């Protein structure tokens, strides 16, 4: 049963990832990326990581992708056009990607043992994660909050109009 | 109920495939927003292997790392999209081939 669910979510993941590459319009790519992220949340649930699955849906499929879609619509992004550079990129990128995936698959398959992941084997209860997060990883957690603060300020400064950034207000 | 198991390398294979797709999108795509989405795809692939290994080794720290990766990815997406808006404002294009001057 779990294997079937894994394969179903994995098929959605693979299809979404390939569709992201195949689509020309950024909004289609964004939608397929949302599908990938939602399917990945399902995989996390299968692995017993409920907290990560919830955060994946809320932060990734929710917040980050809304930001992406918002920027796509704000900038009125159309289909990408073909240039010389894009032809070179396809000529180099597709063999590179195939080589990369074959290499990864070869390494994984060569080292694949009989290890398997028991479903729900991990005590992924949010209480234990909170214990780790607010006790063992307290310093990184606080540093992340500073990082987010800097990111907010950087985004406001970068995205604001040039005259507003230099302080000239009419 | 019979416990069912999924081999660990299934997860690693899927994770590697997602990462390879991200790398390919980063190289192939000419639209700067799609390139950004490819980076997110790569981060997602890595997250999957983090969670799979965390489940395999019964180590919850792997899930906490995923949490941190997500936070950094969100911060990166925010700043990156702001940069994209700034580039579009001066260049009026989203094609990376046309953003060929170092000066913004």
C-alpha cells in the first residue's frame, strides 16, 4: 500500500518536474512546480514527517509559490523566446542533465542495499521537533530570524522605486 | 496490519532525479523566473533525501535541517524576486541573454 502511494506521489513529482522543463510559459512552470511540491508533501507524510509535510504545504506550496506567481503576473511574463544562447543551452543542458541523472542513479543503485524505510518509523511528533528546534538548535534558529529580517529589508530596498530608495520623496 | 516498507534508494533516486531536473532547468531555461523555480526544485530534491535519511537513521535533526533549508529558500526567493523586479525595471526584459551588462 505504501509502495503504491510512494509510486503515485513519485509519478506526480517526476511528471511535474519534466513538465516544468517542457513548458515555455512561466505560469505553467509555476503550476507544475506547485504540483511537485504538493506531491513531495505527500512523500514526507509517508515518511512519517508530519511537521515537514505541513511546513512544505504552507511555506513552499503556499507562500513561496504565491510570491512566484505574483511576480510572474506583476511583470506580465510571456513565453520565453528562442535565441542563440537558448539553443546552446539546450544542446549542452540536455546531455548534461541526462549524464547527471544517470550518474546519480548509478551511484544510488550501486550502493543500494536492503535498507528500507519503515513507514511511520520516525517519531516525527511536533513536540520532539520543537524540543530539538528550541533547545539543541536554538542559536541557528535565532540566526535564521535575523536572516529573514535582512531578507525583508533587502527585498523592500531592491524592489522599491529608485527615487524612493535614495530617499528622494516628492 | 502487515508493515510495508519502501526501499531507501527509491527515495534517493527520486531525489536525485528532481535535483537533475533542477540543474537542467537552470541550464536550459532562458526566463529568469523559471531559472529561479529550477533552484527551488533542486532544494526540494535535497530536502527529500534529508527526510528519507532522517527516517532511515531515526534522527530527527534531519527534519530540523529541512526546516532551515526551507527558511533559507524563502529568504532567497524573496530577495531574488526583488532583484528580478529591479532588473525588469531597468532592462524591461526577463531573458537572461539580454541581461548582458554588468551594470544594472
